[in-house]
């Protein structure tokens, strides 16, 4: 279905300039002289690049048919990860470069949302927070508060998180998957 600049909205996925883009932000602009236009911020779902694009009246593009399917992470294989569709039990291999950001917090058995365009896999979206076990950090400091500067801690996935000084090895913590920040004890 062809849509124009007036149909843009946040979260909409479009086919534009031979790629798949998600609208992150847009603004209708009516200058004193000349015609109105839309200034938009688009994210390329294949590369992750964010571009600012200006659309003029008459510009047409297609709405991309994107599906999101719940899948469970099974195991690593070669330079990819094997996921199983929780509804059909079909297994798919996602290349590591397609899900690079998610690898820091991905555990076996974790359910993620896999975004697809037709049969092409665009990426995987983790839950907003995950519980991970601390496998290595300096010993906790007695009487330390949560407002201290923090210390680095390695979690079971291999990622390094800055945690409060009172966290010890073996504890399970909650981590924000968007920015990799410590959220609390599990």
C-alpha cells in the first residue's frame, strides 16, 4: 500500500531508498515561503544506521510488512545463534552480526522477539531487563551504599556491568538491556 508524507507516524515501518526503515521521529514543517514538508528521523532495520530524511508532498513509499515472532534462544552454532519459534517449533539460525547488540545479555532459554521482513531476519529484541548472575567482581565493601561510584562486574554472558560496591560474586542482578545499566538485585 503506497503512503505519503502525511501518513507518517512514530513506529511505522516503510520501504524507502531500497531498504527497510522505522520512523523514530517526524515533524511537519510549514515554512513562511514554499510548500510544507516533513522532517523525519529514520532507522535502517538492516544496518542500524539512523538518518534524517526530508519528505515533500507527492513523495510516496510503501509500508513494509514487518512481523515480530516470539522465539526462544537455544544455543550457539558456528558464527550464529539457533532460535526456536515458540508457536511452530521451527528452528532458525540468526547470524551474530544481525543480533550483535543482544549478544551481551542473551542466555539459553531466554525468549526474545525476532523481527522479520518476509523471510529476511532483521534482528532480535530482548526483554527490557534481564536477570544475570555476577561471575567476577571485587569483593563487596562493608557499609557501602548504592550511591557510591561503583565497580565493574562480569556477568554470566561475559558482559561487564558497573555495579554498586556492595554487590558480590554469585549474586543475581537485574540489568537494563537498552543501556547495560544495573537496575537492582534479583
